[in-house]
């Protein structure tokens, strides 16, 4: 069973403290996100996603003071986690267990919050154009939002095919903690035209070895296939990434 990191333990307690200090009976997702904004693990992800943390904190405090005031008890007591609070934390724990992680961090809980479709926490993050894809791409591959834009410009840029027609390249996909295995199989079948059995074999190679080869193609074809993979992953909000390994033909 995964355990909470020390920082996450402190952040969860801080969320309850914030709620208790405001005389709320329950700690909500707003209290949780407010606490996570001061957790370095979550804050690093927020910064990588171009989130203005101070603005986020102001918006959450304003919402708590205005919209949650009706739920104040007027008594100083220990706040209890709301159903949504418990659901998000449990989602992070289940995910960590499913991918074999021994520890749950604030970054994992932040991703779980982004999975919530409704509520002020989602609205506050969406206001700053942060998505689950942005968060997981940074957590899994260290790719910040600014780097995403640069990579897309490179992918879309013109290619000098005169230098690549005599070169072959392997397309290799990288393992991560958030892309579903079934999606990887789907990509292998659709983009690389693998049959189900072969696609499953390559997916397991990626899962167990951290990287797997999808095929060897002329360099321009390999590049196009990798771009198609990244576009599909982005559309589905999965952080799947890949690399090209070039080698001279002949």
C-alpha cells in the first residue's frame, strides 16, 4: 500500500487547519488546493504549467470567504475531509498502487484534482489554462508548458528531405505512469498498423523496459508517425512521448 510523502502529510494537515481556522465543518477541495499551492512538489508542477500561484491562492481564498461562508459552524473544531476531498486523495492512492509506486506525493494529488470535472478548483486551474495533460507531461517527462510550445513548432517546421531520404529511424515510445496501457495498444494498432498480438507485446516491452521499438522507417516517415502519436496523446490528455533513433540505411 503506498504511503503519503512527508510533504503531502503536512499539506493534508494544513488543509484541515485552514478549514478549521475558518470554522468550517469540512475541508473541501478548495482548502486542499490552497494547501497544495504551498507544497513544493505541487508548486513545481503549477509553475511548470505557467500557473500564477499567488493569483490562484487569491481566487481560492476569495471563493472560500464568499461562497463557503454559509457553511461556517461558528465553532472551533477539527475539520473533517469532505467526500470530494476523500475521493481525490483515494484516487491518487489507487493510481500510485496501480503503477507500483511506494509513495503518493502532492503532485499526484494535484493530478487527481484535475480529474474532477466540476467545482471551483477545476475552474481556478482552467482559468489559467492548466490541464491534466500539462501536469502529467511535466511529472512524467519533465516537459514544461513553455517547452511544449517549442516542441510543437519544431514538429510543424519544414524538413529538408534531401538529407533524410537515405536515413532510417526507429520510432520508440516511452513508458510513463499515466498513459493507459490500452491507449498504447490503440496507438500501435492505428499508427503503426500492428496486429493485436504484436501491439500487446510491444506495449509490455514499453511497460517493463521503459522504452519499446515500434518499427524502423525512412526518417521522414518515422518523424510523421511520431508526430501523429503525440497529437493523439495530446487529444486524449495522455502524456505519452516517444523518440527517434536514427541510423544510416544500407
